[in-house]
C-alpha cells in the first residue's frame, strides 16, 4: 500500500514561486505514473500535472508554462515547481497515481496560498 506525504506549501505572493515535494512509500513507485492534484474550497479535486514512469509529462491548460513536474525514482519522490503563481492557484495540493488515483493513498496535502 503506497502512501504519499506532501510538503512545501505556504504563503506566496502573486508572481512568486514555490516548490512542492511528495514522498512515496513502497518499492513499486517507479513503475507508475504519478500526478499532482489540487482542490480549492468549493471545488472538486483536479489533476494539474502528471509524469509517466518514463518521464513524459502533461499539464492542465491552467498551469502549462508555469508549473514543472519531475520525479526522482531513487528517492521515491515527485516534485512540482510552481512559477508565476496566481491567486487562482490557491488550493490544497496532493499527489497520487494517475490516471486512476488510489483512494487509500491520499495524503494530508499541502496548502498553497497565493496572496499579497
């Protein structure tokens, strides 16, 4: 059973940058595609970026060109570098498998607040 632990959130000014990390337990992490999801108050959780086992990446249109997802399989960790942050990026950020997240693997998430 893989568990994800997210970290790195905080308060960021509009236009600023933030890097998130997600550590995964389990020996088979490197075999699967992983994604970053986010959920803002009153909204459903949605996928913002994903990375395949081979390193191919995909992004939601809303973050394309601003966010970069990467992974280090030796460390069982996936990263999300967020640049040019906007107020609408404010959300709790989670990581999980893609395209089908494991309902038992959700972590606590990490809060990112973009505000001046």
